[in-house]
C-alpha cells in the first residue's frame, strides 16, 4: 500500500511539473506576442533545461518562439540554431506549428542561412580581389632574388 501511495505521489508531481512548463511556455508566448522580447527571453532561458519534459508539439513551439525572440533581439546565430531545431522537430513530429508560423520560420531561416552561406561566398571574392592587387616582388628587373642577397 505504501509503495502505491509513493508511486501516486511521483506521478502527480511529474504531471504538475509538466503543467508548470506548459504554463511557462504559454506565458512566454504571450510576452512574445506583446513584443516584450527581453522578458520572453528570460522565460525561454529558464525553461530551456526542461524542454525535454514538453510534448514534441510544445518543443517545436518552444524552439520557434525562442528562435524568433532571438531574431527580434538581433541574436542571429542563436536564432538560426533555434529555428533550425524548430524546423527539424516539426518535420519529425508535425502539428506544433501553424501554417503562418511555418512560413515565417522558412523565410527567417533562409535569411539567417544567407548570413552563413552567403557570407562565405563574399569572403572568397574579397580574398581573390586582394590577391589581384598585390604587386610582384621585383617586376622591373625580373630577378626574384632579394636585393640584399650576396652574389654567387
């Protein structure tokens, strides 16, 4: 009998903990929708260690909201991470994000990926340009040996 009571206690504690995480998620979403991004981010950061206690739909919702909050605050690498995670979770377990959020997710993630992949192409073009403007060592004499080198 005592084991049964103890087991019931743990089940109730686990269920109430999940409800608390979901309440935090809902409160953070409300703050996000009210454009209170700093406050929403504080909730996301406190909820982060416990996201595995959320359902898959709530995990994709959390990742989306966390990513969009980071995006709005200018934390672009973090935003890219969380939005990619939201996309992957939603693909694996559909139903957490509505069509409007999916569309916004795709556009934002494409833009953030351009920062990473588009920036690499720009860097390559800059390094080629720098190589073209370098002068040869001694173009007039055609001699590649340094001027201070002793004669053979």
